[in-house]
């Protein structure tokens, strides 16, 4: 239990220190990591990770994301899921824009 509290404090302190720098940069990057392990009548473990990257220019923006999920049970691997996406947005004026998005 104390390891969970310690890791939560470390992850909470990181964004607070980085928020001052983020205001002057045109890019943003955020990540998520999750691990769940259950025991009892059955034993399962699930690991997932996700990353989102944004870059902004004057009239155009780029967004890249990727994620993965894996689950293991007593019988072996029970589930897997992967995804990757890309989006480009271009603003012509205040009310007119175009974007394209590709995902796998």
C-alpha cells in the first residue's frame, strides 16, 4: 500500500513542476500507465499504456496517439488491444476549417 501512495505522490509532483515550462512550448505530451492484478478465485493481470502528443502551429495542429492493452489469466493471454491514430487540423478562418484523421 505504501508503494502505491509513494508512486501517486511522484506522479502528482511531476506535472506541477512542468506546468511553468508548458506555457511557452507549442507541444504537449501526456502518458498513462495502468497495472491491475487480481487474485482470489481467479488470477488475472492487466497492463495498459497510452500516449497522446499534440503540436500546434499558427493555423495547423497535429495530434498523435497510441495505446496498448494486454490481459493475462491462468490460461495465458486472454485479451490484447492496440491502437494508433493521427489527426491534422487546419483552420482557414474563425468559422472554416478542415481536418483529416487516420486510425488503426
